[in-house]
């Protein structure tokens, strides 16, 4: 059964580790993330962007697939199904069809409008036992057409949004979606520290987890980050393993062209990547 991300993230913040949000793109991806989390006995968050939701046939299709897999795979660890960078309308749809968590990305609105829309969604999710993530200060790179430069959020604005009753807060601290450029200046721990001091026990979220050095990840966790989003790294691992399979001519041997065989190496690469991240984030064994 899907659960809200609230309890798993509050535990993570108190225990100074982080829960990974791994974005899912299809059936193989979803199975891979769930398999890794179950084997590592780690709570996990399945992230679904608007684009991925559309690709998979709609948010209601995603809910059906995930609920089916939880049952047939006999998953015992806590799993949250989370809308990633949702618009106001996407949030309303996901609340309706059975997601257990949503992120409203109002970072491109003026702060007053971000606050107004976030407040309304907090009210809707509250009675349904769901978790809600808000964002202040755009995350760099591109995410479904929303482009940010890796700016740093205003700690006072973060406090204003945290006080609305959201479960978790994504704040820009110089992080970027996708691959990091050569001239990236790193995370602003000063900003993170200032935000943490004003928002107290609120679990903080680090977007753009791909390519941030391990020592920076660990320092971010020590400063209150309890949720880390990973997507690009899994996509690259999947692509590399799939390319290797085809370059070695395996798809031409016997029934190697069968999608179940063709996609198996990439799927295993995602399992391995998710396990690596769970170890790094410190959530291994935390579901027991």
C-alpha cells in the first residue's frame, strides 16, 4: 500500500540520513527501483514528472501499475508515489487518482502567488493523509520546460512557505537538473544552513542529485536534507547497459531481440544504481 512521504522523511531528518526519490519512466524502471529498495530494506519515493506520466499513459495508469507491482512483488518497505515538479492542475489530478504525495512547483510564480496556491493544495492534501512538497528558488537546468539557473533561494521566503504546513521543502542551493557543467560552483552550504536554521524540523529536499560529489551529498544530509532526487544517473546507466548489449550483437543471438531480454541489462543497471545511492544516502535497513 502506498504511504505518504511524511513519516519516512521525518525519521530520516531525525536520524540524519536521506530517502532517495528515484524517478520512474516505465514498467522496467518501476520494478527496478522497487526491487532495489526491497533488497536494501530502505523506504523509497517513486517520482513521476508530468512528461513521464504522459509517456506512461496518464497518472491513473501509473497508479494502477505501481499498486499492482507492490502486491505482486510483495513489497514490504514504505513506498510513496510522488508527483515531481507538478503544476497546480497536475497536483489536483494526482490527488484525485491516488498518488500518495505531490510536489507543487510554484517557484516560477511571484512569491505571493506561490504561497496562495501552495496554501490551497496543503488544505486539499491534509484531509487525505498525503504529503506535499513545495519549491522556493528555481533549481537549475531544465525540468519539463521549467528552466532555472541554479540560483539560491531566499531563506526568509523558504520560512514563509515552510510555515504553510507543507511536508517538505525543495530550496535552490545552486543545484542543477541533469549533468553538471564544468564550471559549476558547487552547492551553497551557507544558504542551506541559513534555510535549515529558519525551517527547523522541516525535511529539506535536494533536487538534481546526479553528479553532486559524494562528500557534498553527505554534508547536505548533515545540514537537514532528508530527500534526494535521482533521475539522470539512472537514465545514463540504463542507456549504457542497453548500448553494450546491442553493440555486442546480443540482440541478434537467438531471441535476443525480445524486449524482455533487450531491456534486462539496462533494468539491472538501474537496480545497481539505486542500491548504490541508497547506501550513500544512509537509508539502507531503515525500513525494518
